[in-house]
C-alpha cells in the first residue's frame, strides 16, 4: 500500500519500531505515574508508532513475516475470551480463584 496524498518525510525501519513497541509494553512505571504513563502512551506514543510503521517499508523477509503475523492475529485473538472463561470455570469448580487474574 502506498501513500497517495503525500508520503511522510520520516520513515523508520521496522527493526527500530518493533523494539520501541516492546519497550513501551514491557514498561512498568511507579504507581503514582501509571495514569500519566498510560495516557501518554495511548494518546502520543502508540499513534506515533502506528504512523511511523505505516510510513516504513519493510524488507522482503520482514514483509513476509509481518504478512504472516497479520494473517494469524485473528486466530490468536478470538479464542482468548472462551479459553479464559473455561479456565476460570474449571478453577472455580476445583476450588481455585481467578478473580485477581486479568484476561491478558
């Protein structure tokens, strides 16, 4: 897919963008800064990463990898809720407690 109106002037390679995304997702700020961190990541960092990712041109092998990941993402995403529900029901049936565990 190409930019039709005006291509962006800045384009970072995916080898920079993927670790940046992983760093943000793995960050664990102190509790007093958690809300500000979440707000900044949601309103500034993630849109910037999406824009820069859309403006980048991956190499041949990276393009194949990204196409494959895009193809399987729905198949990974969809069963999460039923698996969690069944796991929670099983844990409750045997006396476990899933109330403190997030769906993630």
